[in-house]
C-alpha cells in the first residue's frame, strides 16, 4: 500500500496532472471537426448545384472545389498536429520512447 502512494506521488511530480486527451489534442480534434462539417456542407451544396441548371453554376462549382482543396490542406496540417500531440502524450505517460 505504501509503494502505491509513493508511485503516485512520484508520477505526479514528474508528469503533473496530465489530462487525456491533452489540450493540444482537443484543439486539433475541434479543428478537424469544424473542417469535416464544412466539407459536408460543401458536398451537399455541390450536389444541389449539380441537379440544377444555372448561369453561375460552373463558377460556384469551381469556387467550391478551391475551398475543398484548401480544407484538405488544413485537414492534413491539423491531423499532423493531432498525431504529434498524441505521441507527446504517450511519451509523457511512458508508453513510447522519445527517440
């Protein structure tokens, strides 16, 4: 029983109060969720535009495609940040080597 308390105190001194998921992971997940919701909106709007005939249809579709490309780049950036934050958490918890 005494060893358990010592281990807990030792971990608290070195790790602090590590929340899971970390703040960095939460921020990344939130950004990814926002991007995903925007992509869904764009896909729905693109589908609606495809079913209608109109003069500005091609321009609207190309603008949506540009935005989708931008969202894809932002997704990749945030996904990389999320993975890095998860790796840092695993290192702090002692589940992965820092090398």
